[in-house]
C-alpha cells in the first residue's frame, strides 16, 4: 500500500468544500483558480485510481486526494492518516456517509469478494480456507459445494466480523 498524502488542514478544506453525506458529493464552495469559477456551487471530482477500481478524486493545490478521505475528515474532524476509508458495499464510487468506515489494510482486504473454497483435484472434496494476518487457516474439507459455501461464510463471520464479504452470489 502506498501511503496517502496528508490531507490539508480542516479549516482549509471547509473553506473550499462542502460534503453532502446523503449523496456522497463534494461541493466546491470557493474557486481555487480562474477555471473553477463556473464550478462553484456544483459537485466536483473525477474518476481516478487503479483501472479496476475507479473512485472519485479531486486535485487540490497540485495533489490528488480521494473524496472519501476528505469526506471522513470533514465529518469527523480527524484525518484518517495511514488508515483507509473503506466502502462497506465495495463500490468505491459510493461516498455516502452511511457507506464509509475506517479500516486498516487487513480489514480493508477482508471486504473483497472472496469465495473461500475450492475443489481439490486429489480427493474431489471442497477445501475451505480463510486468510488472517497473512496466514492461511484451513477450516476443513467438505463433500458438497453447498457445505463448503456455508462453511466459508460462517468462517468469514467469525474471523472477519463486520468486514466479512458475505454476498457470494
């Protein structure tokens, strides 16, 4: 993980931006340059980031910032620092306040689509595993895919708790 830029001070962010928690939009309150004059009072941002996971970003004083991080700072008064702002529904473009939470890198990785089982070639059973603190834990081997799927979901609930990704369908 690449460490994010420290965010500008809260006073500066409040001077330029307003965050709308119900929609997740960031509204420009004050022009940052001449080109911004027509953008004042409107949502701003562009989709950027890794090609598989586009997310809303803005440029402020020459640096790029994720809108989710700015939203967190504006709502809580705390810069997330080295922590990540996780999107509960895994949609990185959905910056509604109800969809954001703080996570460390490991917790953020738990909230990825994860099947947790595979069919073994040697014996035809389905092996269920989870990864915790970069270590694989084998839960067990199961005769049917349905049993394996349930065991994987149960294991995620136990090990990953609120960050478990349970919508495997």
